[in-house]
C-alpha cells in the first residue's frame, strides 16, 4: 500500500522520535489527526498475515 504525502511526513517525523504533539504543531494539524494518520500508517505497513 502507498502512503499519502501527509502520512509519509508523519511517519518520517515519528521515526525520528518526534512526539505526536510536536508532529501536530510542525504539520499544522491537531494531535487527533496525527493519531489518525499513525493508525492508517500502522494498518498499511504493519505485519501481514501469519
């Protein structure tokens, strides 16, 4: 699956250890939006069946 541009930006910041509130501030979105994007990222990139 392909990440959206915003999901990719969230993933990059999260992978660098940036806390969710700081990601939200950097991207100009709410902390809730960051949580939604992280959930989508985990769903898309998480482990497959098995």
